C-alpha cells in the first residue's frame, strides 16, 4: 500500500511539468513571430467594437490596404466596395484595415454610431479600429509612417495605402479611387502575387 503513492509521484511530477514544458516550447515561436513583425506593424490600436488593443503584428505576411474612413462622407458607400475587395482576396492574403477619423469633421464622436455605420449599415467584416487622427502632427503612428513613405497624407476620407507582405508601403490611392477601380485591383493582385 505504501508503494502505490511512491509510484504515483513520478507520474504526478511529469503531469505538473507538462504545462511548463509546453509554455517553454511555445516561447521561441512567440519570439520568432515578434522578430518577423515589420517595423511598420510593430504597434497596436484599439478595436472599434470593444476598444480591445490589437497588435498589427498579427497581420505580418499579409498584403494590407489601410484606409482612413468616416461615417458621414460622400465616399462612405466605399465601405461596400472595400468589404467586397476584402472578401474576394482574403483567402490569398489581403486584409483591408479601416481607421475612422474625424480629421475632416465627418465622423461621429460616439464610437457606437461609428460601429453601427460600419457593421450594420455596410456589413463590414474587415478589421476596424477606434477613431484617431490620420494627418498632421497628431496623426497616429501608422498613418505618419505611411505618409512619410509615400509622400502622401490623406487629403480627405477614404485614402488607401497598399502595403506589401514585408510591411513596405507600395502605393497611395486617393479618395476618388473606388475599391473596384482597375488600377487599385491590379495593384492588389500584383502585391498578392509577389512572394
């Protein structure tokens, strides 16, 4: 009877060590992913729907179309085209990312109203982030870097920046460029085809 607890001890010790070993094995993967995150994406922003911080590193290796949005703009219906573009190319690695901004006085101060326009009115499923500035000295760091890399700051709502899989900004498209325009679609397809 006294041997049974002694025999069970090594099994119990192994069972207790298993989670620690699993955690240690996962650590190099986390470090490798952090190391693979391009500088442009090494930042986080709160998600529109719940303010939960989202690391942009989760999109490393994807082709990104970064767009400054607004709920009460003549270009707001572009949400439909952006969602269609995202849905069409998501399986190949495209992620459209929306950043609401009131820089042009066409966004609500109420994030619930902004979310309602995005998700309920236009059926947006691509990532949307909380309202922030996208131009000037108060611009969020992502838009500051995109403007610096392309030489183009948003002149109005629904500017689009295309970023390659390595986190390098490729091009800028103005508000007048519709999501289904031949030039934008061709640039997206070319970026998706590149390694």
